[in-house]
C-alpha cells in the first residue's frame, strides 16, 4: 500500500487509510483513551485502563519485517483524527499473520472498520502472506459480523470457549489485481 486510500463518507467527511507512522503515537493514545471499558476488553481481551508510554511507543513504531499497521483518519475542523487502527504480526511460519482491529465508537457502522480490515488483508497479500487470522471474544458480536462481511470464517477456539478463531485465506497480489 504505497499511497493512502482516500474516500468521503456520506456526511462529506474526508477519510484516509494509510500506513501508521511513529508520529501517530499521541493520536493512537487518544483513540485508546476514548474506548469504553467494554471496547478495551474486546480489543485487548482483558481490562486495560490505559497504556504506558513505552507500550504506546512500541505500538506506534512497528517492526516492518514482521508487522503491518494501517490507520484510518478523518479530517475534522482542519485536524486529522485517528479513528481506526488495523494491524497484524507475522507468525513463526513467516506465511501467516495474526491481526487486530480497533475503531473509535463514534465511527462504527460507517464502513470504517471494513475498509481498514480489507486494506490490511490487501497489504498482507501484497507482502506475500497466505492467511490472516485472529481471536475474537465470542460475545463481540459486532466484530464477528464485521469479519464475516470481510470474508473471514469463524470457529470456536479449541482451548477457550470465550474465543472464536477467525481466519481468511489471502489472495496472492497478482491474482487479486487480475480479479
């Protein structure tokens, strides 16, 4: 994904899907701080009150050999707001990656999460990855519906009934461009 993807929401808000930058750390912190306790539990699979500076720096400064991170931004009153974060980490196989997604509550049900997740899948395919997978809390019905819309299949986690494993086979970049 060399260039940002831009679009406009129905209400006229300019949006962009782009690669995360280390300078996005303060905006990423804002996004996390504004999540409800339930949203934090769903994203991080546990209670998270906030993030430390070290954790935030680590989240904003990815290892480009093993990680991909995209953000969705909105332009509001001349200011860029970070409204979603989609990322994945290449696993030990070197061919598959585990993903995570968070979308600010006021930006849900507007196509933002779907755009971010599909953009991440496309970027992962361009990198030559074969599968994108993740664990979703089984009570996170909005996320499970979103991943289904994005072509993921789900099944109960074998070791933890609280989780649903979701996965999607990625199309090689050459086939995806021809399709």
